[in-house]
C-alpha cells in the first residue's frame, strides 16, 4: 500500500526513510547535504588567473539609476579605479530601498518603501556589508511567522542550517499544518509538483513551466493545502500575483529561498531606515574612491552610433521642472467621460476633455495621490493621507501642502498614451552632455523603457525588442500608521499574512528601528506598517480605497488597536516592480548586451543563478561591473550563490 508524504513525516524520521523517499536523485547528492556539513555557497564567477585588482589605464563609466543595482555596480567599479558618474532622477538614492524625511506632529521620521528582510543567503549583498564594515546596522529578527486569516495555524520559521531534504523534514516536524499539506506521491500530479519544487534547473525548469502562470499550473489536481500554506503567500512575496507569475520563475524563487538554501528563513532588519544603514555607506564609499554621484537629474537623450552608446545628455531637475518629455498610459479604471486619468500608483495625471494641460495628482505635501471630489460644493482634489485640499486647477486651498499641484503640457497623444512635459520649465538647467567608455543602465523597468524612448540614432534592434517586452508587476502599497497605544503581539515583528483582501504582511516598526523604538518608549504608542505586495487595481482603484481597506484589515489583525487614536498615516503606492509573466524568460535581457559598451543591472535582469529581490539587484550590479573589469583585464569580484540546481534536478 502506498504511503502519503504526510503519513511518512508523521512517523519517526529515520535517515533510511528519507533516503528511500528522496533517493530518486541519487544517494550521493543527498549524502552531500547532511546535517553535519552545511553546504557552502557556490562560487559562480571567480578568476583563476592572477590578475591586477585595479586598472592600470584610465576608464570611465556612467551608471544610470541609483537603486541597489546601480549603487553596487558603481561601488565595485570605483573600487577598481574606474571613474564613475552615477545619475539618479530622484532626490534620494536607493530606488526601492530609498528613504526620505516626513513630518509626524513635531517630529521628523524617515519613511521608506516598506520593510525589507535581509536573508542570510543574500551572499553578495552581505559581502558589500562586510566590505563597508556596517554589520552593526543590522539586527536579527530571530524568527519569522506566517499567519493565516482562517483555517490554518501559524507557521513559524527559525534559523536553521539544514539543507534539502532535512529542511523539509524539519518543517514537517515543526508545522502544525503538516497533515493539511495534502501531498500524496501516488498521484502523478503530486509527484510532478514535488519533483519540480525540489529539482529546479536552469533552463530546463523554465522550458517546462515558463509558459504557464502559477494559477494555471496549480489549477489541476494540485495539493490544496500546499498551495494555501506556502505557494500563495510566497508567490505574492515575489511581488507578482499568481495569475500573472511564470510557474518557472516561482520554481526559481522557491529554490533560492528554501529548497536550495541551507541558511533557513529567519532574517535581519535594519536598525534604522535603509538610507542610513545601507545606502549612505555605499554612496560614501563611491565618493571616497573618486566617483561622482548626482541626484535630481534626468537623462534627456541617449545617443547611439554603430550599435553602441555614443553618449548621454542629462538635465538637472526632476521631471517637474525640466524639458524632458515622458510617456504615460491611460488608466481605464479611473477614467470617465468627465475626466481621463493616466499613470498609476503615486504617479497619476488627470486630463479634462479637450484640454492641452494635464495635472499631476501627487500631493506636494508628502507624496500621496490626491482624489478628485465631484460634489458641486467640493469640486477639486483632496489628499486621503493628510487632508490637503486643492482646487480643480491644482491650486492649494488648505494645508498641510504649501505648493500647488504640478501642471504638464500635452505634447502628443497616441491612442491611450500621452507624452507630457513640465509646463513651468526651469530655464536655468541646460542639457549636459556626458561621454564614457561604458554605460550601465540600472533603472527600474519604466525607467529603462523611458531611456530607450529617448534614444537618438539607430538603436541596437535586439535590445530594443527585449526592452519593449519587459512588463511591470501589479502595483504594491505600504500603509504606515502611528497609534497612541501599544499592543501585545505573539508573532514575529515582521509577519507575513495570508487570506486578506489587501494586506500581505505587518511590520512592528516600534520593535525594530531605533528611532521608532525611542518614540514608542517616550509616548507609549506604536507604529505599524501593512504591505500589499501585488494588489489588483480594479479592486482598489484609488489610494483612498487602499487606505480605508488597510485600516479596516488592521483592526482585524490587531483587534486591540480598535478604538485607538490614529496619530498619523502614511501611504506609499507604486507600480514599478519587475514583472515575470509567463513566456518572458527566453527573451529577458541579461547583464551583458548586444551593445558591447552597454550593461544592464536591476532586479528585472535575467540572472544565470538563483536569486531574488534585493540580492538579485545587487548581484546584477556586480555582474555588470565584472563584465567591464573583464574587458579591462582586471580581476573580477567573486560572485556567490546558493547551489544553482536542485538535488532532484530533472
């Protein structure tokens, strides 16, 4: 009689039982993953020849984009003697890990794009931390909880050095939900699922699964408990919804974070905001090595010649006060016969019928998107976060905002797309040409598409096609709330949540970051952040919808806060995370490109080894730097990864 997986795990787990079950991939591979000897990181890229560490001849590089990928590339190049100029459009560096000051009452805090966990298998990111000698900026969160709204008991993940298959054994022993997994290896689909999640291999896994979405892959005879408990919450934590995420990409994600990872799932947080803890030290190191870091500058032209980049032109100032045009797509969920809307998240623009001027709906106070008021006595716009009010033409009517909403001239319309340019140009910022030996494009996907749209000359056609196919994921949102009281919490300080309409995680900032801890000790209050990883815009078309749902679900998650006074609320809502839809793997751009002086870096780049999120961004930046160093005959930085293939690889 065949034995189901949960039945086997419920027994005393002798080694011979595990080897019998997992012996499909060979005893030698499994014995190499013993409890007594933790697998070491795989060295993906390391020069065997004795090469110089620094350049002997001058070389220059321009890095466009100051997120983690661009900072990692600029840091490594500057260490090796390359003269680096880094260009960042935003006033703050860091991209998705940027932080900026906000005012809460009479105190200033640093706001971020949401909590970020630093997992121990982020080998390349932590190699930068070690280089910079800033390990004291991070703290262990000790354990990690996954809490379900209904039916399932919480899952708890603690530090572990067990590799496959022992990490699964340990999970089965510790999980209160192990009898809910529903895996029966006598079912052919269940066996196929088990082989896929434990046997990731690039490109074979993508060849089998990349054409399917996760939702499609699990739709037929899939273990329901396995999906509810692990696949759904972890798929969404990739910032991609299951209906638009490649099943092949999810296998890579699972392999990196669990099945190929011998480090466990517990992670570190930062003692302060990401800017002070990681971004600022990286920038200081780049500048100490002679690099130039320019913020608040916008690339206005990319010149191509002979299938290479011949130079770029940039202009000081954000898109609100320079002459660089940009394209935005019509938002059908918000548009009506009375008003059209373009863009998404916190970059939305309104356009009245027949008008040639569009209005930015980004509140000039602290960045929320304002909402149109349609009642006759309330015509205009209202900020759902802090109450700033604007007239229909964008003029401030009531604080806390002091500046009017920004206006943009409509240059062109092509179907459902608008090309806009700032209406009140700052003529004191002339275009600045910049030439270099190498160019690293490290912007996010909207930024990369904008750079190619600004190209002059004949663009390398393969790259143009690849960039055109890139897609962003569904938008994400972060709501941070300040309360006048604290509460008891039995789970981890960062906890993943599953089963709610909007909310995917909760973070207790007053237990993690020093400034928030001090505020809570002084006031007796609490600071709680909710995160929606990839919500559907049709369900939450406005920021007011997001805020009200966050707040309602927060009182379900923490009933003790019902009746507490909300002292302040802050919303971050963007649509720029990398999408990994079905069929996108084969033509996804890699770090090196068909233009030999152009490199790509970012969490959207196709990587040659498993990695995810921040580690993917950093690793891509270091790979881009290594490609330049190799052309210059200089020693490359060793690049590390988890075991690139699953033990039961097919």
